C-alpha cells in the first residue's frame, strides 16, 4: 500500500512540475511596453531628463484635450522641466496600467501637498490632486505618441491658486 501512495505522490508531483513548466512563458511584448511607460514615469519623477528623452521617439507627439495641434517631444520635455522647476514637490503615480498590442493604457494621479493656511482655504486637507488617462503607442522600444485625457480646468484652477501663494 505504501508503494502505491509513493507512486501516486510522485505522479502528482511530476504532473504539477510539468504543468508549471508548460505555463512558463518568456516576457511578453506587452510587459516590455508597460516597463517602458513605468520607466518614463520614474524618470519624470526623479528629473532624469536623459533617461526620459531616451524613452521617447524623436518623432513623439503628445495629444491632449486642450491642444490644437499635437506637441512634439522637445516642447513636451520643456513643459515637464518647467512644471518640475516651478512645483518640485509635485508627485505623479500610476494607479492602473495594462497593455495590448503596441499600446499601453495608464491611469495616473498627480498630487501636491501644502500645509500653508492660504493653500488650505482652497484645499482643506492640504492636498491638491487630479487624475488623467493616457494611451501610449510604443514602437521599437520607444514611446511614439501619447493621447491624454484630463480636466484642463482643474489644472488651470490649481495653477492660479499655486501662483497666488
């Protein structure tokens, strides 16, 4: 009887190992594309402009609701630099991210904290925040385009309040 149980456990163990090996797969292109977008957020947050530029194609275009025309990478980089020079404590973090084909969809939030009394008159908890959704198109390991949806009025209102501090 013990031999039967040993054979059964061995067969079960062999089946589990075989199943695990058959389910193992190499990293998918979608995973690589997600990694590219995550690295771009990390580079943006740390101010690593060289890494950020390296992740974007020279022909990059940024499209957003309040833009008449797409913005090219050089102008987009300047805008990022200005924002982080002006508001160094701004935090941007990914909330949801997934990929399909050559596209990566990402929902992210931005937050700015300030404990001043004047800031708290507009934001009682001392935190201004907003969210956005971007769809990135990735080709040959570079971000080629971005379509971003956010509330431009919220951004303008925040900038007006921040400027008055």
